[in-house]
């Protein structure tokens, strides 16, 4: 008999909690309220590339093994390394992330999440300029000015506008779309721009200049040039005057800002602009986190170590310096001798020189699907899909914790990320006591 189950979608950092799935015979047969990305994420549970058995490499080929043998082999690889790198984590539960950090400290290794090449830069910017933020619920109910800067949510977060920004009618935005203003700041026209009230098409790598000009206008300074970063100064003046008069403004920060010239300094100066706009009205900024629990890793790591990512425990104490202790730089400098990858696919996502260096090292992977990274691994431990086959906690892009519940039974030899890491930590402790 079919059964409709309410659940939380783990397709992206929005963690939509109004999703329902129809389960029949232990399989998902249909969904409600999902976008294409969410539908794909849920359907992966029955993918042909699903991992259901532990694998170990013998004679250059991956073969099936018992869970105990695979776990022992993984423990030997990691405990025998002088400086292992623990990478991934943005698609794992908070509980698993906590164990990962403890494991890195026990091994004397380095742990880093994908946020170091993603929205981790927004945290560095916040340390310099401070944070002005809000929950998505507050944005839905109060915001009458929405700015997407370097972001195209129609592709990256398909339900972002319909759930929280432009479409919904909030407590103080009863007229919905008619009451709100949507501004897009990007280097080119995007699909989201088709419904925007205003598009600021900034020249590539000129975001810092544009934001600096906005701050000058806000402070009453004159700009001698006729245009800045491809935007006429008259338009910049009009934009700032409009933003000052809105009731509640929010800027959603995309990777287009953090990945252009200036990197986290672009976000730092944007945060300063947001701080200064608060002298006139309520204004906040929220990074558009992609992976469903990328924010969670930054939260957990900061609780436990004081640093959001790129945490080096190889010196006997905790040390972090982005650009030195972050994963990609460590790999490029060949400063690791084994690697544990959790819920990530660096072989696919990293540049070829980095992928080659990863492939040359002993590699342990904890994942739910077969990927190019699992094919290169020495040990593969099949994991449950958190939020589908295992419970856990994740942080939404606005740093609100959401509880994830299971609604399908675990297939084959899969276990939750949390259980695998707990057993791995215990196994390493036992091996070191011998």
C-alpha cells in the first residue's frame, strides 16, 4: 500500500521541509513539492550506481569485502599515515562531521570541507567586517528588496524565490511580488534576470570597484567618473537611494562574487556596505550555500576548534591558515600521505593536476554512490543517504538547524556516516593500543 511521507529535501542548502514522498514497496515512486534537483537527489536512493557493499583493492582492482575487513584496512591506511587529509563533509550530517573532526585530531591530520573552495570565503569576510544576517523566515515575512549578487537561484536553488523571496506573501509583505523589488547583479543576463525589476550588468572582476562606489555614494562622496565597473554613476546613485528607502533589504551572495578577482575581499566590502546601509534601514546578507550541510561543517568546526575549515592537527595543537592548511593547497604541495574522502567526489571536481596527486595516495572513501573517486579508492565503505535512509542534523544556508529523518530502510551493507566514522575511530584506537 502506498504511503505519503513528509520529509526534508537534502538537494541543496535550502533544506525544503515541505516535501512529501510516496513510498511503495520500499521505493520512492513519486514526490510532491520538489524541484528537479530535489527529485534527482531523492531518486538517487535507487540509482544503478548505488554502493551497497564494502570494496577493497586487490591486485589493482576493487573487489567486494566484508565490512570488518574493509574497516580494518581503512584504519590501517589512516593510522599508518603521518599526515592524512580528511576531505569532503558538506553532504554529511552534523553528527558525522563532529566525529570527523575528532578523528582528524586523533590521527594528527588535516580536515577540510568543500566550503574552503566554496562559501567559506564569506566566513573570512565576516571575521573582518562582521555579520548582518537573518533567517529565511524573516526574509519571507519582511523583505521588500531582494538582491541576488553573483547568483542565479533559478539554476542553483530552484525553489529559493518561490519559497522565501519574490513569490510568497509574508506577514509584512501581503502583496507578494507586487510589493517587492528584485535586483540582479551579475556579469551577464541570467534566467533569474527575466523576472527582475532591475539588472546591474557589472564588468567581470569589477565587483569590488562597484561596491566601493556604492559605499562612496552612501557616504555622500562625489564620483568623478561617468561609470564604474560598466554601471553609470547615475544608476549607482539611484540604486543606493532606492535601497535606503526600502523597509528590509537582503543580499544573497553567490559564488560569482567570491570566485572573481578579489575573492573574499569582495564579500568583505559587501558586508561593510550592508553594515552601513543599516544606518538607514534593515539590511542583511546571506551566502547561497550549495551543499545541504556545508554551513553545518563550518558551525561544528568552529564549536570544536575555533576555526571554520582548513583545520590542521598535525602539529599537536589546532592550527588554521587558509591557503596553507586548506585541502587543495595541501594536495598541490603534496603535503599529505593518505586521504579520507567523505560524501564528496574530488577526482571529478578538482583540476586534473590535483586529481592525479589524489589518485597516487592511499585513498579511503565513504560514499553512497559510485563516482570516479570511489573507482580510484583503496577502500570504499558504502554509506546511507542522510535524510532518506539515516537520521541526522543539518544546517540550512541561514544557519538554522534542521532535523533529518529516515523514511527508507538501509540497503545491503550500508551504514550511516556517523556509524561508520564511530567504528573507524574505535578501530584506530584499538590498533594504536597494540
